[in-house]
C-alpha cells in the first residue's frame, strides 16, 4: 500500500474516532501519536496524516457546509458516520490540497468507502465528491 494511501486511511480513522468520541480530531491524533510511541501495534501517524487531520480541522466548518449543501436529501447528522468522515477527508483534500490530482482524491475516497462502509456508499461518496470537483473553480475556500 502506498504511503499516502496509508496516511489517508489513518486520517480517516482519526476523523471517525473523533466524530464517535465527540472530540477534536487533533486531540485524537495526539492520542494516536502518544500510543504509537509505546505500542508497536499502533500504526504511525505520518506527516501527511497530520497535514490532512490538521487541515480538515482548520477548515471543518466550510468542509461540512459544502458537504451539507451538495448532499441532496442528506443532512450530515443523517449520514452514516463512515460516509460522513470519508467525505470530510475527501472534500478537504479535493478543495485544499492542490498538488493531489482530483482523480486520485476521488479514487482514494471511494476505496475507503468500499473498505469501511456499505455497498451503496462508494457510489454516494463518488457522486458527491465528483460534484464538488466540478464546482471546485467556483467554490470559496
């Protein structure tokens, strides 16, 4: 598995745990970093994972607003927790991380949805992120 793929997976797991715990993602990430120092079974938190988690947290309100606006018929609270956090990560990376090709962001998000969510989730994630990709030139960060 490629390094950035692993980093995205860790970032998703941190966002998911933060959502479940009602904690800030950077707080959960700090817990993961502390645990990785003492437990060999804990996966490392790489620089790119930190960049994604910190980037999402810094832009969380806008990311969530974009998802809520373009997820037709779905509120954030009604979405499955996995899908919500895959979308958060994907939307952040799509809009704010300019050096990552859009197609890579969409593919990686769909793969996370395939691995962790329902059979319908990959199509939902792909559709919403593709819509954001199409609107990207007109969206305000």
